[in-house]
C-alpha cells in the first residue's frame, strides 16, 4: 500500500499494510453479513418451528445449566446490594 504525503510516494511497513488490509476484509465481511440478514427478513413462526424440529431431529438437544447461586454482598451500609 502506498500513501502520497509528499511528491514522492512512500511504502507503508508490511505490518501496517497487512493490518489495513485485514480491517478492509473484516469491514466488507460485516457489511455483507448485514446485507444478507436484511435481505433474509424476519422468520415467521412456521419457519422457526421447522428449524427447531430439524435441530431436534438431527440429534440436537437443549443444554440446561445448573442454577447459579449468588451469595448476598454486605457493602457496609447495612443493606444488601
């Protein structure tokens, strides 16, 4: 990548050029993802139902995590936060 800050173009260091190229690729991927999501629209209830049925039919299961217990915190004011 070259920049023109003066009459003579200078080359950016390879790491800087690579970082700039990576940002461009990431940005274009984000824009493409947003475009695909916008074009796909919001799924209706029937579509969601079919997706869940297909997930469960393929052996998918819902993971139920154990309950997380939180202990009360004494913050010194006589109240629990």
